[in-house]
C-alpha cells in the first residue's frame, strides 16, 4: 500500500488481486513474501531505511527480486521519490508493474529521478486473471546501481491478538426484564422533565387583571301616583240578525249536442300529364343559346318636361231643325 495516500476501493481490490496472481506465478521458482492490503509482515531494509514492497522474491534467505505494483492513481512523482528511488539503489533487480495507460508516465518519472529499473511490466485485468506484457528490460540494471547498500529481508513481529472475553449468557427473560425496566425509567424521566399543560398555558396566556367595580348609581325618588279614573259602563252588544234562507237551486239539464257530420274527402282525379312531342323537344334542344346581353350603364334620367296645358274643346253647335229626320212610327 502506498505510504503517500489511500487508494480508491476499486483500485485497491484490483491491486490485491494482482499480488495473489503474481504470488502463484513466481511461487514455482522461488520463495515469495507478500504484503497484501494494509498488512506489513515483511520489510526490506536498504541502508537505514525500512520499506514494505508488495512482493519480495527470496532464495536461501537472500532477496533476488523486488516487485512494486502501482495503480493509475499511485503512478505519480511522490510515489517515485518515496519508494522507486530506494528500490533502484539496492543491489536487487527492481520490477515495476503499472497499468497499460500509465507506462509513458512511469518511464518519464524513472528517467527524471534516475531510477535503475530491471523490468517494467504493464497489466490489464481479465475475467480470470491479468494480461501481463513486459515492455522494458535492462539486464545490467544491478551493475548500474553502483556501490549501493545491500538489501536485507526482515520479518516483522506479528502483534498477538488479545482474545476477547465472551459475555456470560443470560436468560432471555432477564434480558427482557432489564430492557423493560430501562425503557420504563426513561419514559418516567421524560414525563417528569416535561412541563404540564396547565403550566404551559399559564406561561403563555397572561392572567386577567380584575377590573375595579363601578360606583353604585343613586336610587331615583318615587314618582307621584296619578288618581285612578272610574271605569265607564260597557254598552250592551247588539242582537244578532236573523239568517236568510238560501233559494232552491234548479237542476240544469244538459241538451244533447249534435255531432258534426264529417265531410267525405273527395279524391280529385289527377290531371293526365301531357307528354311533349319528340319533335318539339328536339327543336328546343337544337336552338342555340343566346349570349347574355351586356348590361348597359344606367343613363341619367332626363328632367321631366313641363306638361302642356290642354286646349279648350270646341263647343258643339246646335243642330238645325230642318235637317231633323222624322221618327218612324
């Protein structure tokens, strides 16, 4: 695990799974010591410093390889200064595992801080394992490290876990009784701490102040009683008039009403329809249709001429008697 910061949970799970995968791979050749997760079981001493790599390859109790696994978040400049530089100075082959996309960044950090790396591997998670590819290899990396300090493997003492004393098993009834008594005591304490409704109302509603009673009104003096007039004698009631007998009502005899004779509807004979002669129909069809006359604009009406006065009629002249014809007898 990185000493600089804490990795995300997803990357940490992938990091621990790759440690177990490499342990199974290198276990056939040599002894493998691992520091999985937050555990610090095996340390690598380089000079005065103590470091905890992810895997340590060992033969005859001597380290023959150091493996450090980085994730996308832990491949940075601080991690290179904290661990990569010290692992490169030890006279042990240093193997660095980084994700595929972080290879260029890891190579740049190694060149910047002059880290001697024996191998750089890229990994990619698969369904049942990992796809590992060796991208960089330098067989003379140990010789290039110069006169560095020798690395030693140190097994860290395990902290003995103190066994916890198991609580005595109590009867279920006793536990329920204790719980009930505790809840009853809590309820009673809450009820005692709560103010009553009357006290709340008194604190909220102000007490009404008694108004001063008005002064008594003066009693009026008794008025003088007027003398009582003597009662006038009542007039006798008029005698009731005799009732008139009602006149006898004659019975009304209804006359039979003659029913109106219904007129018989006389069906009129329909006039026979005359059929047009075929010759006349053909002539009518053959006649050309005259075009519609153009509507002329209405001329302004002429002013009415003054009427001429009627000439006086000549008076009839009287007939002569000589010319009168004799009447026939």
